[in-house]
């Protein structure tokens, strides 16, 4: 994750080109409001030993991260989805911690983007 930016700015630019700056801002806001809920669901499922629940909660995180250009986060979510499907309980918990940390980096980046005039 260190060598790759947490969010690909080109993806955010494409969102703005597709629907305007207001659309891009709306997509950022949706991501910032939706993903924490799904991460909380994934963590609760992991803590109760419900790996299918982890997989179900992480799947939309993977998609949402891809839509916003958060490739490292998308890749982590994909790996967690696979681990949960393979019933790798120990690995799943550790990877969820990495995903939660990755989200904090993406969140900080996107909140800075929202502060830019016209964003």
C-alpha cells in the first residue's frame, strides 16, 4: 500500500467528467457514509465467527472502493472476501484490521478533496 496512492486521482477526475463536480462530491459522500457501516458489519461478523457474514459485508466495500479509485483498499477487500470464503478465520481478522486502516487513509484523502473549492 505504501508504493501505491490510497486513491487514484484519475478515477475521481473521471467521476467529475461523467457527471460534474457535484456528482463526484456525491459519490465521495456516499462512500464516506456507506463504507464505515459495512466495515462495522464485517468486524461484528468476524468477532462472532460468522465468516459468511464477513464475506457479505466486505463485498460492497470492494465495489465501492473500486468506484472511488481506492485500489489498495479494493484489493484488500477482495482478499478478505476470498479468505472468508475459504474459512481462514485468523487471517480474516488481521486483514480486516488492515482494511480498516486503509479506509482511514482513504477517508482522510477524500475529506481533503472535498475541501478543495469546487469539489
